[in-house]
């Protein structure tokens, strides 16, 4: 079967297209392949009450939760549009392309 190439990678700029953060953008910090989700530190924030200790104050903190990839789309670094990710194979190398401008991403 081989390894499935991931559509979204760490460092990608993404835009939320569904859910409470719809329209917001952020940079992917981590990818959870098995869960089909990504972590963006500025998105999908939930308030959590944390107890203090070890130099940390207690209080309410906003912590990001992973977002399912179905709720986000990639922002192409070339054309700056939100796009689906396509794939191309050239010289046995597989890479991602923007479906809007067809450039490698
Ligand atoms: Zn593009």
C-alpha cells in the first residue's frame, strides 16, 4: 500500500471553513495523522480551568484542540487562495500542488 502522503503539513497556513472558527486562519503546529486532525495554536480554543503550581498561576486558560482536516483548507503560499491539495509525480518524486495555480506547494 505504501505511505499515504499527507495533504496538510506542519508549517502550512490554513483557513477554517467549518465550525465556530470559520473564516479564521492559522499556522499548523502539529499533524495527527491517525486522527485526521491538526493542531493550530491560535484556533479551536477552549477555556480550561487550570490549577496553579510549578510557577504557573491558576486561572482560566485558552488551550487549542486539534481540528479535523475536513474543517480546514490550505492557503496556497503562491496564489494566497484557499485550495484543495493535488498531487503530482515527476521523476518518481511525489509532491503537492495547488489546484488553483498548479504550483508546487
Ligand atoms: Zn496556488
